C-alpha cells in the first residue's frame, strides 16, 4: 500500500457562484479523499483575472461551508502565485521546451487547423521561428510525445499530443499565465496526489502529465467524473446559465449530487445536518459506482 497520505483538492474558478455541477465535483473529490483518510484542500483558480467576478471567491467559500465541507489548510489563490509560475516558465524557456507564438485564432482558422477536443490543434507554425517573446503567447513544444494514463473512472486514456491536442499555451499574449501551467505548478506545490474533477478536463490531463514529466513532478492519481448536463444536453456551467446553489435545499441537493455519482443514498437522514450527510457519504463511498456515459467508455 502507498504510504503517502492522500491529498485531494477542489479548485473552483471564481467566475460566479457554485452550481449543481460544481457541487457534484466537490462532493466527489471530498468523499474520495476523506474515504481514504486523506486531506482535502481548496484552491481558488483565479489566475485568469479578467474572468473573476467580484465577491465570487467569498461566496464559494461561504457556500461550501454551509454545505458542510471542511478543508484542511488555508485556501490558496492562484492570483498570489504568479512568481512560482514565472519561475517554472523561465526554466522551460531556458530548456528550449517553450517558444513564442504570433499566431492568432484567426490565423489558425484560415489555415484550416483541425478541431481537437481542446480547441483548434496548433499546427506548429512558430515552433522554429525563434521569435522574441515580448507581447507574444508562449507555447510548449509537445514534440511527438504520446501520453498514457489510467483514469479511475474512464480507464485507459492515450493521446498523441502534437497530433491530437497540439502545442499548448502556457502564457497568453496578454501576459496571463494559462490554467495548464498554473494547475500543474500548484498541484505539485501543494503536494496534491489525487485529482478528482469533471470529465471536460480529461484530455487536458494529458497536457498536465506531460508538463509534470518535463518538470520532474510526481504524477497524481486522476478520477474524472461524467459531466452533469442540463435539459438541452449542455454541460452545467455559468455560461449555460446554471443556477446558483439554493441554500434552503442543502440536504436535497447533497442527496441529489450523491445519486448522480451512483452512490447509495440514505433516505432516513431527514433532519440531519449537511456535515452528517457528508460523513455518511464518506463511509459509503464507492467510486466504482460512478457510471460512464456510454460513448466515453474505453
Ligand atoms: N478551475 C477548474 C474549474 O472550475 C477546475 C480545474 C481543476 O480541477 O483542475 O472548472
């Protein structure tokens, strides 16, 4: 058995209040870590500062507390970690793993770049141009690397990075560090060894594994949960108008989140506190019961 204690995390983006899809992710990451006597940390992913909504971080923390979650360390904010990201970026640049890129999205569309699961697949136009970095985005050269990993729900995942996902941006032309860089640096810094998050990030995990390998970081375990969709089949998100969690229905929403995750739900818990509901959920937690949408099964 692995002697390292489990350290899981929940990492919301404060671009609005938590909705039901985020609650499902929070419940899954909490129960998965706690059922293995692990720690559970909170990180505000506010790296993309123009997207942050004033008051959203505090609102998220207040909501998590009201829904019975207890975290183990002070909350970290990505907007306070820019020095770390810059240091890692410079080390990648020094090793010639990154390059400056002048291509706009329009350039890529006009060049008929193929659509991949994470957007247009970058055709590598600037890979060998040795452009000056000032005011340009910085991409990671993915070479011809293939990444394989086993997700605890989705099974064996394999991608050829340059062909299927493309060289990816780690710092944008407007100076903002990209999520892919920030998440890898933070998970390592915080000692995270268990990542539970939505399946919309399944392919992104290959980019993260690639960066972890380049940087000599430890590889966490991954468990991606199927996305919660609305009646139109769209992922529940702020963009698709998902409603903020209603604090007057805490127990009902927690029970519904557990049901979505295929977990046994105790119907005799009327009058219980949210913390009690979560504690029973931790005792009964069965990640094998999380079921996949048929199409994604490997
Ligand atoms: N910040 C991301 C989100 O709110 C989650 C990223 C992650 O868990 O790695 O969707």
